[in-house]
C-alpha cells in the first residue's frame, strides 16, 4: 500500500477497489496523529478500560496486545488498536503530567530535557511559581553556582553582577525569617555599601557602612568577644588573657608625634593620645582662646590640706595595696576631678562606682606649693 512520506497515510490509487476502506484508514491515522495527546507514556501493558480515541505511548518492554510494539503510538478506535511508528520530530502531549515529548529518531524525550538555551523568558519558576514582580523564583534546599573551569574553556572565575538604574535606587540582598526581613546588604538609596539589620522587619539600623567616596568604614557599635553589648558604649572588647595585649595601635609613619587617638566633643577636638619615640603623651584641650573668666586659684593651701591621701587595697585585688584617695572625699574639695555620685547603684542594685581623674588635682597642688614657697620667702626675708 502506497503511503505519504511523513504521516504514513494510505493513498488511494487509480482503479482501486473499496476505496472507502483506504480513505477510512487515512482518516483514522489523521485522528490519531494530528494534535496528538496521549493518556500515558511508557505504558507496557494495555489498560483494561478503554474508550474510542484513547491513545498511549508504548514503553520499552510491552506485553499483551502491545507486545512487539515498543516505542510506538497506540490508538484505540473502539474495536481494535492501531500502532503507528513515530518519525523524528513528532510531538505528543502527555495528559497525565501536562508535558510535551519529542521523538528524536530513536526514542521519545521530554522537551523540557532537550533545551540548551532559553532567551527572553517572561518568567521562570523552579520548584515554585514566578509572578510579575518575582520574575524568577526558586524554591529549593540548596542552589549551586560553580565557575566554568579553565579545562572547560572558562576562566575559573565566578562573579555575580547586580546593577541598579541610578544612585537613588536600591540593589541589595535581603535575608528573611518567616518572610520578615532581618538583614539586608547592598547599595540602598545611595552608592555607599551597607549592612542593615532588623529585629522585627520594620525598624532597621545600620550595622556597617562603607563610603563609596573615601573607602572609610563606619561601625556604629562594635562588640568583640560576646554576642550582645554589656555596656552602653559603642565599642567593647573583651580581654580574655589568651594574648598579652587587648588592643594595639602601631605608628608606622615618620611623623614626630602623631595622634594615636583623637577625642571630639560637639565636632571640636577636646583631647588626644600621641605617640613619640620616647613615650606616650595624654593631652586635654587647654587653649586660652577657648576659656573665659580666668581667675587666680585662691585658698589653695587650705583646700590642699583637706585632701586625705590614704593607702588601701581594692576588694578585687586584696593582696595589692596602693596609694590614692577616696573619690567622695575629693569631690568636696575638687568636684571636677570626680564623676558619679556617692553610694549610687544601678537599676539592678549593682554599684555605680565613682571615678577620679587625678590630673585634675595638679592645679591645686601647684597653687599650694606656690603658696608655701611664698611663705618661705617671706620668712626668709624677715630673718
């Protein structure tokens, strides 16, 4: 029987008897092949329940009526099966899982397994569904990106490029817990790279900011050695004794006396710690142009005599005795030398200790010595 080259449809020839049979066979094949949709693929045993028009793609080890028809399209016309051998390029739709398969000349393959390049997709969902905002969505336990190695004609490098339209826009990576933001890194509203964190997804604070203009890094709170701050300060460093030094400031410059630390208050420098080849200098701002109502120190000797130097040991180190003062006693004489209040405690009842800056006593001591010198000079003059 003569057949068409692509679909294998029987052709009616001249002076053929019973042409209607050939015509019916051609129509049956067209009904089976055009808009081909099967109920199941890779089926080996014929189903028990059948209806006219049912189609199946036979598997590799068929049995029963399918025996010897591996890989063929089986179409049931209501009374018997027709088996059609596929040709390269034929498509079928699998109604069982809504997938498409194509015959490559040897076997049927799912179309989704044959793609090597996708371009200009409006959306891509892997394990989930993309939408108009999240045009690419992935739901998985792990995602791997690996560099194309030199042996594979690659460079061996791997770089992610994230680009935003303008400075005022945002390009970032957002980290969430139960769909509520907890951390974000990137360029957010400007060109400075920053790390922001949040405890509730609503209130955010900068943890780290790197200036695009200067390269300077700003850290608002730095805690070393623990997970949460123990004090109200912005910088904390635990010294656990595993090393001999908690913090090191090294001067590698050729400047004669550079500042290791500079202290500012209200935008103005109020002090510094400077390094020199022979030692360390501790400085407090004392420029006359910053002062007013300057008066000589009076009654220095009587105030000096009220100071009560003593020898004592701290409870934390009872074996070590030192010379010093009791802060609350000094506060009555040189109040600017003492910070804190006597017998103060915090909200939990712990001691809020007073502190003493002994350098504040120097002006009084100098004035007292000067007063004594004057008295000695007066006594000597009368002698």
